C-alpha cells in the first residue's frame, strides 16, 4: 500500500447487497440480448427496479418491464405500477391472464385462484417477446425451495426448473450461455431478507403502493388468514366480514393474498413490526403456499417464479 | 453508494451498522450439520412460528421424540423423503452485530462440487466432525477444499459431545489431529469449538456441560471473528463490466466504465493502465447513481470515468500501473471437475469465463490428478471425472487478464463451460499466469 490513510474498508450490509444487485443487473444487460424485469409493483420488485435504475445511471434502464396481470388486482397497485413506469421512462409489457382466459388458452380454476394459471401466461409472453433473461424479485429467505435456487436459474424450453440439475454457481462467475428458446431467471435479491428490503425502502425513501401500510379494510377470516372482501373473493356460507386495521406484507393476486392486522402506517413502524414479528411473510399471507410442504417447489418446476 | 458508508443520517435506529459475513458449512452425512444450522437459527430466534410449527408437526408425524431441526434446512421433496441434503442451500440470519449468509453444503462424496460452490464465496468455513468418529476422510477432504479455495478462516466444530460424555480429551485429540492436518495444508490455525447441536451446547451460549472449555460459543465466535479485508490490501483491479453511454441530450458525450471493484482501492486522480491494450490514463471521477465518491474498494459497484479518449470495452481491466494483472494466453489452473456426463480430457475445447471476459480455450495438458485424501499427485492420470481435482494447462484464443488465485480470489478464478451443452463443467483456480 502506498497510501498513507487506510480506506474505510468495510461496506455496511445494505451497501454490500446493493453492490451485488447492481453487479447482477449489469451482468445480465451485458450478456443477454432480450432481458426483461418482472414488475408486479410489489415491494421486492420496487427495490429491484431501483437497483436497475442505479446500475445504468445516468442512462435509462436498457430493458423493459413485464407485469403478469391476473386481473385480480388491487386498484392502488395498478395505479402505482403505471406511475412508477412513467417516472422511469421504461417500457411496460403486460401479460394478461384475463386475455388468456378470453382466448381459451387457459381455463379458470375451480377454486377461483389464478395463481397457478399465471405460469402459462408468463411463458407465452416469454415466447412471444423472445425474452432470454427474466429478473425476478424472489428472495431465498422466503421459502425453502427458493433457498436452493441459483441466482442465475436455468430454465429449459418449457420454462421448467430442475432442482436436481442446477448449474454450479461459483464465485461471482455466472454462466449466461443458453440455447435458443431456453432462458435464465435471475434473482438479484436472492440474498436479501424481508427486513433488508424494508430497511432499503426506508434508506432510499422508496414509494410503495398504499396497501403496504396500515389502513381500515373490510375482511373475512378464512382459516386464520384475513382476506379482503372484494369481487374476486366470493364469501363462503357462514363467513362474516368485519372491518379492522390491516396491511399487506406481500402484494399478489387479490384472491390468494391475505392481509395482517397491523398499526404500522409508516415505513419506520413497518420495520419495527417486522423486527418483532414471529411469522414468515408467506406463512402469514399466502394461501397458495399452504397447499403442501413442497407447493413452491412444485410450482417452480412448472415454470413459476 | 459510499455516501451510505459513513453518513450517519442514512442509518436509522432500525438499521444499525451491521456487517455482512458469509460462511459455509461442511460435514459428512450424519455429522449433524443441518441440525447445527437449525439450532443456530432456532436459538438466535431467527426462525418464525409457522416454520417451527411446520417442523414440529412433520417431526411428530414421523414419530421423532423431538423437533427434527434438520427439517428447517432441507427443503426439496427428495431431501425430505430421503433425509439428506442434496444441494447448497442459502440461509440468512442476523444478530445486532452481523448479518450472516450461510451456504449450507452437503457432505456426500458425490456432491463435492457443492462444497466448492459454498466455499468459493465464504469468509469463514465451519467444518463439522462427529466426536465419536474423529477425523474421517471426508473431514480432511473438506479442509483441503477450503484451503484450496482460500477460505480465510476455518472453524472446527466437534459435534455430538453429549455422546462422548462431554470428554475434554476426545475434543483435544481431534483438535490436535485437525491442527496438524491444517498445518500440512498451510492454512491459518483453525478455531475449534466443542458442541452439541442437538442439545444446543456452545451454539449460542456457553455450555455448562463442558467447564474445561474456555473459548467462545459458536455464535460469539462468528460475531467476533476478524475477517481481514484482504481484498483491499492488494493491487487494484477493476474488470470492466458494462460501458454506460446514455446518448441522451442531457449526457451527449458521457462514457463511463461500470463494474465492481475486484481488489484494492481506486481514487479520482489515480494513474491507471487499461489491459489488454496497456494504454495509461487517469481516473477523472468515480461515480454512483447517488453521486461521485472519493474512493472505491471491494465490493463496491461503481462507474469509473477516464481522462482522454480510450477505447475500453467489457472484458478489459483497469489496474494500477506498477503492478498490473498478467496478460497471458497460457495459464496453469487447479480445476475441480463438476460435470457428471463427460470427463475432462487433454485436448478438450471449452469456453472459459474469467472476470467479465469469456474466451475460447483448449486444455493443453493434464499435469496430474490430486488425491484429496493423501494429497498425492497421480501424474499418470489421463482424465478428470466428476468431483476430481487436478492441475491443467489452459491455452486461450485471446488473453486472460489475471492473477494467481492465492493473491486474488476474483482475478484468479475461472469457470469452464462446455460449448455444446452450455453446462458449467469446472471451477478453476489459476496457479501460474504463464
């Protein structure tokens, strides 16, 4: 070392996570022809879009964003999506489940949840636009199958994940080579936890859809989960709606995403609440993961995120 | 970004200045590795009620007497069915002092490639041994792989101390045997901790069952272990990852070289050399989306702007001029073969990915295959199969800009890709740059 003063040699953990995310954004933009970023307007995808913004500044984000629209949306979320996309000047592509239903490409499941039929709609959009890399906001702390997935996750021509046959991922050397029709799902938030996401939202002063903060809402209690009463959720016999203060920890299909009781109406209060909470994000809010011990693994094998 | 390093205004009460530590775990089948991790997560209160309830229910349905903590980490269907860990799993937990990323790597013989994967990014490696079995071949193999991958710190966890009557002499014997082996490998003196993952002894707090042990608990050790910022103290290296050219009316002539600092520290005003051209320039500014920074060091992702008109592209490398990286078309590398379909054979043609550069390469020679148990060299070997390690010579079509791995983990590492299947078939560590 020829310098007199030693540098401040350690990055704090949020900076280190951000630096990794920015590295991944640039690696994908450099190595793939047609990347796309999956943007649901949920908090994770909002953070991911921020990483993309930082990775290429002062240039614009060099790829479009894609929203898989189930048609079961919270209106606040769609309004937020359109606003954020306009602010950043990125192109928004929408893969519409209602359109796919109308054309007969998929059929409405008997249980009313469109979670599972998102997958063929996503895969059709990938094929149509010939996307070869798809950024997803999934985190490894969310779910045990995700804990085993690579950051660059190879998908075959059918969009399928094969957990027994994943490419080794050593150092930060990501293998981006694929044959036509295959794709890579890239998860730049793999190493982030729910708390990291919220700390980053606070630090970056990122705006989120209002439903992430505590508000009065009419809900029903279904198997211990609080579901909003709306047109996507027909009441079952004996269910009695009531109004209480809730917020959403995840934003997904309005028919399968539950709210949690909360008084946290600011980002600081949400961080306090998460620091003290004793139930995982998906456990508290996602009806779709309750199907079986390996529900997520099974969906991912089919091409789900 | 570096405005977030020291600026107290950006640290709220909720986000104390915690550091990130990555550690990998290695152990043989039934050494209790998953149980140890489950215990670490459980006792540090990093598990949630629904996760605990799910594991308790599953354990009860299998007739186990107590919650099977390994179920917290074994996620795939086949793993749960067979009671084994197949793939590297990543786990996360935090204490007020550190944020941890755990690479949980399976110990079976056939999954050595996963061990290499986990160790490649680890600051610390935990090597688990069963107190009843002493050092088995697998433990030596794990220690060897950690030394090969230059994991800066090793921790020997002697588990199942409850099954040897909490015996200090058993522990000391294993520790001495391991230290001797570590010395043979040339790795720094490993820490050693006697534990019972099943009962939680010496995991989070000190155990009352082993008064003869006066060291820290495992968690205390992980919170306090000093991981030298070795990457900062070696010569500066900046592999150019992406060229930023907005070509917009606001930035008509902007040209910036984006990437992540691999090693050393760079500052505006520093004279640099750009490889492979060898042209020199001066850093005019180092920028991030949050503004310019006075210096950049690993693992910061930044954009470097150079004075003058240089033609710099992805795959080039910005270095300090007095000790630049080697520019070479021939390297010697220790490789771990990871492909189960075809072996490495001399003459084979591949793509090598090294930093941000991909080049075509031929394996010109297999010098020897290493026996990771005896550390013996088999110079008669003609191929490397899955999980075998050997020294090869690689000749590349275009130059690599590299350092020897022991000096620089980022610019000394490479992967080998099969051009037909696109599979990642090997991880390599450069041992000689000519």
